C-alpha cells in the first residue's frame, strides 16, 4: 500500500496510473493478439466439427446395403411378413404356414404356499432337461440350485434368472406352477432329471413342484410347419431365412411376398448425405464470405469493465467476423471437395459422372459448391441400375476408378489433418499445433512484460517518493529559515 502527495499535495497514485496506462499499451496489444489467436483456433475447430459430421457418414455411403436396399410386401401380413438383405433376389415368394412353432410348457398340480421355506433336504443342484420324443436323448439341459431356507418362489426366480432357456413362475389365481421353455420347437417336455443324492431322481419335480399330479399338464414344443413354393419345410421358431429374406410367421395361412429394390430408402440415405455435405460446405463458405472489420479489435479486460454485456457481445461479433477469411486451408479444402465431384470415375458401368444421375454442384460459385439434386433423375438411376450407382459412389480402387465418396473422403481427411496441424484438438497441448505454439510464446512474452511493468511501476513510485522527500526537506529548511528570521526581529 502506497500513499503519496503528503508533501506536495499531488495525486501521485493517479499520476502513476496514467503513466502505467501508456506503459501497458504493448501488453494490451499482446492480450488482444492472444484473444485473436484463441478465436481463430476455435473457429478452425468449428470447421473440423462440421467436416467430422460429414466424415462419419462416409462409411454408410460405401456400403452395398445403402444402394441395394430391398423392400418386401406381403399379400397376407397376418400370416407372413418379411425383411430382405441387400443380397436377396427380387421376385415373388409364396409361403403357406400350416402350423406355428410352440414352446414346451408344464402346468403343475396345486401348490399350497410358495412362500413357505422348503425342507432342507431338498438343498442341492438339479438338472432340467428337454427330453424330446419318448426314447430320444435329451436335446438340452440346464442346472439350477436350491439353497437351504429357500421358498418355492426363490427357486422359481433362480430358474428364470439363470443362464438357461427356461422360465418358471407361480400362478396366484390357479395356485399352480408354470414352467416353460423360452425357445420354440421340438425341444421336448421339460423335466428335472437329477438332484442331490438324498432325493429321488425326479422327486423335486414330481413331489415338491407337484408336476406328477393327475391334473398336471405337459406339452411338448413343436416346430413350425410351412411350405415354400410347394416344398415342405420346418423351423424351430417362427422365422426362417431363405436367400437373404427373413420370413416371420404370424399365423396360419398363405401369403405371396414380393421383393424389390427399395428406391426410397436408398434415395433418403443419399439425400441425408447431401444435406450433411451442404451444411459442411455452408460452414466453410460462410467463413470466407464474412465481412472483416479491422477497426474492431478484441476488447481488453480493462475495456470490458466500462461496457455492458450487450455492448461486449455486439463488439465481439464484429471483431470475430471474417476472422478466417482468406485462410488457404479452408479455400484449398473447398476447392478439393468441389473437384472431387467433377472428376469422372472409370467404373466400366453406365455412369461415370455424378451429373448423369442428377447431382451437380450448382452454377452459383458463391454458394461454395453445394450439391443440387434432380430427384426424379436420381430415383430413376437407383431404380434402373443401382449397381452402377454404387460403383460410381463407392469404388474403393485407386486412380481413375476411385469412387466419388472415396475421393470426397480423401479431401475431407486432408483438410481435417491440415486444420489439426494448425489448430489442434481439444485434448492437445499447446506444443502440438502451430497456433498453440504461438499462444505459448505469447504467454511467455506477456509474463515477461508484466514483470517489466512491475519494475517500471516500482521505479515511478521510487522517483515520486524521492521527489516528495526532497520537497519535504526543502519545506523544513524553509520553515527553519522563516523561524530564524522571525525570531531576530
């Protein structure tokens, strides 16, 4: 804490502040330069975010299923529906379902109290099997444990929660246990076939769960029975895959299913890519079209103290405008992307240029090369020759045969790489990118300059303090002289 002006009556603090304001001007400029570099770095990263959204769609645009989507219609959806993979052949498929697949299920006799603790003699490990037809070997088996103090509900829950294909629960309304397979098909009647040495082989199943009661019901699982174009087939569940088509059986009956190219699905995926591409181009292009206001420098901390939030916001909006204008990374990137679409692709197919399927980059050069789509022309190409559309877009070869999407991806990755070299990523340290190195250098210079300002301020105070002391001595001497002159009269 310094107090000046006691001898001179001068406001030393104000004088030093004014002197230091002039001394701080280079530091203020460095602070503004740091803000500009930070804004520029963040602006470049925003460009990369827009390109990343585009890059993430590239994989889908290279997959055959994007261009070979199949739609399946059924004449009787209450009997059969279906979905088709891209490899499925177009045409009609006739299915007649005569019976659906069912699961094995058992209903016990009456069980009095499922929450009463079981006799400890039943504790141990048991095996459940699906026995198939009489005399057949077990098709599958699973184990469950009965612990000392367990109730029947505890055991049923453990069976259901276990790593098996069995579900068991107590039906409160009937007072009986239901145990069933969660899989359909001829896996056979469910039976507990073994247990601890102190119990009979099936005593827990027959006696405790009361599955041997005369009123108990046991049904074996059955396979689905159906015919395809007159050929009789079976399925363990109510689905069957044939030639890339997954048939789902809903009920008994006959259905004719028609498989054809799903032009709308492919068109929608291409349009999604086009929209994402255009958004990325718009982001890049806007950065080059913004007006630059050189008279609006970034505000210093001191300047912000005298402004409202709204004033700061409006000022910074002007200061940031045009910040990336003329940056070669962006202009080169936009040129590379536009050139990717103009290049011909030697596919050996019907289409060698994107314009042949109704996609152009537009005539207005100010829009940065946004794609424009003739929807009818594109749909016609997808309907008539989806294979050649796929080749045009996604050929993975090098050179003249390289597909358009692969060329666009090359241009995107090249631009993103250059931006990362310039502006880095959010996880990078300052040493890992060029703007970061400049920021680090600026931080060091600012730190050194602040130390220098501290020394300068100290020197000013020392000089004013010395002046105060000198004037104070002169005042004292003057008072002494006056006192002597006055005393001699």
